[in-house]
């Protein structure tokens, strides 16, 4: 088990373009989270899946953002019509259960919108 | 809404000394979980220590221990015998016991520098 992996690690895109990020969680983990982290800030929650069901979305997740987790395995996060304010580190995490179960984080995808 | 506050943006400690990082949180729930995560530069976040709110005993993991004060909603992290490898951003996190509202709420982090 290699942990949570995210692809790509870095993405530079022009404003207005669409981008898609992928997250592969630890294989037996049924919970998957997306967070956004800007410089000097803690991770901010975007959305959460339990298996293939998207159970919670943050107000931060505007209609330009969409996330999927087909078949409860890997997940994708798409940002349409990117804006400079979307520049951030996008973190994916997975966990086996609720409560005190820790979340395992990937190394993140750093998005730069120019 | 749950909020997590880390009032120390930066801290420094001499190698081999002890440092305490502060965290307070706001919640109306009685059952929840608290975590400290470490994020080294350009590396992924990893769990340092966790605490269940229903447990009165403070959690300890080797050189890391917490001071959990439930009434004060305080959850500080003590690092003893600090090592150079402890240098990182440290995030305090809160998680509800609600199986549907399952997200982690993070503070803004404390950047720890270890001075040789």
C-alpha cells in the first residue's frame, strides 16, 4: 500500500481553462475528502464522499467545482473556468471510518492559475 | 459551526528543549475527536496524536503529549526533547462524532522552527 496518491503534483493553467485532478485513496478506505489549502492557512474542507456518495459539500465549492468518485474508488475534482483565486494546494485524504480514525493525506496538487 | 483556533503563527525551540503549541476550539457537541497533524515542508500531512473527548486521560505518543481541557475547549501539544526533524507546520484538527458530518476542521497552523 503506497498511501494516498494525487495526480498531477503541479498544474499551471491559464485563467478560464478547465482542470481536473485525480486522487487515489488507500484501497480499503471508504471515506474520501477534498481540501483546499492556501499559503499560511490550514486546509479548508471542500467535499466528502462515503463510498461513491457525495455526502457533504462546503459553501466554498462553487458551481465551477465538481467532484466525483465513481464506484467508490478513485476521485476526481474538476474546476471549470479557472480563476486566479483558485490558485492553491488541493489536498485529498482518505479514512477507514468515522470518529477517531485518522485521515491519511496525499501530497497534494498545487494549482497555479496565470 | 465548529471552529479551531491556533493563536501562535510561529514558534521556535532549541534542540532538546520542550515546546507547547496551543489550540482552542468551539463546539456545542459533547462527543468529538481532536488531532494534531504535522506538515513538513513540501511533504504530506501526517498524524502526530489524537484524543477522544470522552477520555479524561491525556494522550501520549513518545515525545508528544497533549493537555486536553474539555471545559476550557483547549487542546495543546507538548513536544519534549525537540529534534531537528520536528520542524514543520502543525495543525490542530477537530472532528465531530456525527457519522454524516464527518469532515475535519483545521486551525490555521503553527510553524515550528527547531534551533540547533
